[in-house]
C-alpha cells in the first residue's frame, strides 16, 4: 500500500479535494460526544475525538427509511434516492473494521440495493486515534485497519502519513500533487513511536481468544441474570453498536387508503417483537434470554472477515443508561474479578 | 362495501385532550371523516345517531359509575374498541392516586367524605374492565399514530403495536442521552416510543406520558438507575407513578415501599 | 447491479381452497412470465408474501417443483398479514419474493427411504417433499408418512389422507395418522385400520410404523409446531437414525428472508446461524451443535 506525507498546515488542501469529490461528513461535537455531520469548513469539526454516539453505519443502513412505495391495487415500486457522493472524514479503525463486517452482511450473494449503492458512492477517510478509558479495540484486533478505507491519516505530529487504500484514494492524492511528499525514514520512526505510545495507552482489555467458546459454554451461568436484571431493555446498546444491523420492516397506508410506504427502522434484539412469531410464540421471551443472545451474537466470529463481531469501540458501555459495562459482564461471566 | 364503516368517539373521565387532538388535525379532518359514518362524536357534533358502531374510540379512565355503565354499553354495541390516550390505556395521571383512601381524596378536594359523583374509588384503564382491541397511548395521543391506526382499522386490520422505548427514537434522531450525559431522571428507557422523542429532542427528560411498555418495562431497573444517578427513591417512584401507577411491576415496587 | 431483492414481484391468486376454518391453500401465478421462469424452487424453501398496504410474511411452499401449474402456499390465519391474505379473493394480486432458504437436500436423500413426520400445519412443506419423492420414485426408496393432528377439523388434506389409509394398495407409500380429539370420522377410520390410525400425538405412530422403519437406509424429515421436535427427535435417536440424516424445517421471525434483518438469528457464540439463509432446513447434527435450535 502506498504511503504519502501531508504536512498538517496543508490539510485544508486535502479537505478541499475531498469536498470536490463529494459531501464531506466529519465528527462534530454535539453535547458531550460527537456526531458525523456534513461540514463545509475546517472549523466545524475535529479529527481528534473520542467517539460518535451513532457510528458511521447510519450512512449506509439508515436509522429509518422508506424503501418501497405501495399501491393497494398495483403493488410495490422501489423508492430510488438521488445518489450522492459522501466522504466520511475521520473514521476510526474500529469503525472501519465494523463497516467491513457490515459490508459482508449487506453485500453478500444477495446484496442490499440501498446499502450497496450508498457504499459505492462513499469514500472512507480514516484517522488514527488515541484510546480513552472505554476503548478495547486492541484486544479484539480492530485497532488497526488493514483494509476498508480509501485514505487513512496517521498523525505523526507535524504531518499525517496517509495510507492510500484504493483508486478513489489515489484520485484524491493525484489532485494533491506538489502538496503531498514522499515520507522519509524519520517519518516512519515517528509513526512507530506513535503506534508504540498508542499501544501502551489502552487501559482496558478483553481476552478475545476463546471468547466465543467461553460465552457459549457459560450460557447457563447465573451471573447473566445479575446484569439482565439491571438492563432496561431499551436497545441503546444495539443502536449505537457499529456492527448491530438488525432492522424492522413496517408498512402503512396514507389517509387516501390507496398509497403508502414500506419502511425499515433500526431494530434491537431487546425488544419484545424481535423473536416473536405470529400466533404469539416468542423464541426469546425474557430479558435474560435477549441479554444472553446479544452477548453471544457480539462474541461470535464473522466468517467473512474472521473478526469478532465486537470491534471494541466501547459505545455500548458508554451509552448504556443503566451503566452496564460490556467488558465487566464478559469478564465476570468468565470468572475474572 | 356495504355502506360506510360506522364509527363513534366517546369520552369517559379525562381532560378530553385526545378527542381534541383529533379535531386539531384540521387540515385532514374532512378527509378522515368522509370515509366513515360518524355515529357519535359529541365534542364535534350534537347529532348523535342511534345503533351500534363498527369501531368505538374511547378516551378517559373508568372513574365513575357512569363511566363504567357507558363503557359496558359501548363494548356491547361495537365490533372493535380502541382505547385512546393514557387515561384509557393506563388510567391517566389520576390513576397515580391509586392506593389512597377515596374518602380522604373526596374530603381533600370537596371538603366532604360523601361520594358526590359515583366515584368508583380508583381510576381504571379500559382494559381492566372490558376487552380492548387496540390501545393508542399518549397524553395526548399522537395524531400521526391515530391516522395510521384509523386507516388500518378501516381496512379491517390492526396496526402493529409499538414495543420500543423512547430511547430507540432518541438514537434514531441522534439526541444526546439525557441520562448518560446529564444524569437526568429520564423515563425514556421504560416508556413506549412513538413520540419521536419529542421532549428529549428539546432537552427535556421524558416523563413517561406514553406509559410504560406493556409487560416489558423494567421499572425496578429504572429506579436503580435513577438512584445511582443520585435521585431519592421516593422522588423516582413518584415520577414513574405519574403515568404508570397501574403498571403491575411499579405497583409491586410501591407496595414494597 | 442485480435486481432489488427487497422488491416483491406481482403474483395473482388464481384459486383459493378452504382447508380448515383457519387455513387456506392459495394458488399463485406470477403476472410477468419472466418472473415465473426465473422462479426455481426446491422442496422446503419459502417465499415472502406481501399483502399490499399491510406487510409481508414468510410462508413455506407447499408443492413440489416437479408438478406443473401455479405455486401453492398453505396459510394459517394467525397474524396481521395472514389475516389480510385470507380476506383476498381469486384474481387479487399479492407480492412475492423468493424462493428463499436452503430447502431439503433432495439430492443427498437419493437412494434412501424417507420417513416424513408432520404435525398440524407442518404438513405444508412436507407435502412438497412427498410429491417430489413420488414423482421421482425411481430415485428414492420407500416413503412413510406419520401425520399428527389435533382434530378432524384441523387436519389438512384430510380426504387424501383418509384415501391413502383406506386404499393403501393405490398409494405408493404408507400413511399413519394420529389425532387427539374424538371425532366420528377418524374414530371409524381407527376402528377399521387400527394399525394405521391412533389416538394421541404424532409420536404414538412410531410404534405402528416400526416394522417399516429402517434407520440404516432411511432419512427422516420433520415439520411441525416447535414443541413437537424434541419428542420426535427422541424417537428417532432411540431408533439410531444418523444425526445428519434427520432433517427438520424450523420457524422463526423473519423480515427480509435473505440474512440481513437479523430476526431469525439463532445459536450461541460458536454457532450463530440465520434460519432464513442457513436454514430453514437443519439436520439433527446442526441441532446438536447449535444452541437453542429446537
């Protein structure tokens, strides 16, 4: 993979090049946290941030969207949105790895149209980050993005070393001729030092080897209930999770009773209807069942990428109103602490 | 179709805000009512027709003997009965008085222990008295939810029942979490969504006006959460009682003191 | 890009047969001939059926691809969509997506005898297997059908089932029937054919069928209400059926049918599966390695 160097004082030129490719969306501070929003100028966003509440998945599987028009006599037709190019600027490695997992699900042998077309119209620009007290991406091998981006910016102090991930990234770099430079061996030393420093900053860890087997085998542990009693079943952990991807589908007619829409909405496995079938049988009737289901799902391996379904972003812990700590649950089930 | 669907709107004890909400859908009101034969809607028209109805929309709690009689009559003459609003679904704010001595209540308001208006002693939701086919929660109801349900009912269907809390809608709208960020006493996690998280969106914690998620809301967990954020148990319980006093798990919590 | 998998194709209801007070057989034909040509299914696969303005539900295909003519689905009126479907009339249009799911491994079953165990509505997908095996008789061994129903009223294809029991020589397979509630027709049938008809749940039939059950050269195919599987599996295990020759088709909540929406996900952390895509047909080996499958 090609690496180029961009002096930070010339970052605005990269920003302009990205803007000329498409709408740039970057982390903007909202409340105590951040949100990917459309930005027009450098002052509106930051590349040095902890985490957004809602991960980048929102650009590809929309939180709520109408997917089909329905007519009571004629049936369905797709709702085609105007395609527009979007640059996600400042995506962390964990979120890039999560998108790789989602890509595998949504663009498999039967690709989802809505997802696939948005994904092909997007550019992912990653940025290196420093862990806070909730991050454990390193434990699950998601702290580094080998692939899944178009450009990846590594902060080495006065410059960024930029890994160029593909043709879209190349096209941007091509526009920056004379702005980007060839990195020197000293730059690589800086990069290594940065990575070593970052690596030592992780304060939390999860023993990811054996995790699927352990979580599955200890399904009967009484400790689950200690946490599921506390759990409010609100689904926040699912919606903020960068790999949670369940959606519900509903259909309704307008007041004219002739036309309507079929829509889909982010769903949560904590909701009653998630495993409920017509006739009233619920395959996961209790909050305990659903709690264990979520932890099993997150502790399983994605066969396509070989990665754990949890990328260690820490969102589910940070945004759980009941204060349930994902790592504490897993560690305690495992008999640690 | 043989004739239009016959529809009636009825009021028991409450502020009449749910029926008012329907009348407030001004721009689409004619479109709504041209589809049906309106048998009774006293707030809108003094013209009350005799006979049964296909769909009865009932707001208000069952508070008085008069309510009880009226509700049973409505049930007997309708095919589908829809409870409109928190009073009809959960007994309303008045139901937060559940457990208090009715004579004391009478005395504190009217200065006499005499039962002046056939008070039943408590404020019940419709489902504690008769079979209810559909419940549309809210204080008041959501107009959009009413229209969708109305269309669905006219076609002979029932709309899907919402099983998700306000938190889901906060996340969908990317509203910063008032519990996580500010430690506010937000009832979003136990309250059924459908309001598009209107209050949290404006920075106001949810007070639970759409009622708890039936059979699901973890009120003990909510209490624990609020206590961990520094709220006094009594304050937290009172907050939940405002709209959820007749939710069985909350009643249990209150019973335990 | 390939076509939008979320978009239902138009199909017309050509015929509706009332099977029981709560179940109807719908015969469907695609409006567009191209759609019909592209629709190649296997026994055990399902379709997502849409009622315009109401929604979509997954329904098993109830006929064999070896039979020409319209697609057949057997629908119990049990939820919003199926209730709305029951209100439709011949000539009305519906939406169809599919076929989805893995289906029964008809190839792997070649050369084997087939034991079909159906409970109630579970008859619908098994009818597809049965027709297939009959139509390709040379490729399969003997077939045995064990059918359990609650009552005469709830029995599906009952005229055919009675005929199969009354005139076994005309049938190319053995049929056994179990029913739970007293009923004059079934009671009479039981008196005449005590070796084929029993009172009780479907598992009581194993005893009757034992002379014909040859586990070493037999595949078992099961479909019924969720509660039924454990009991039937116990009987099969007792008779030394090989775990990977026991096939069953399972029900779960499904929205997309194509492994995206996540509702049908089952299993523990080591065995996560999508019922819609990895199933709905699973083997007993899958059951042993997947938490909570039955």
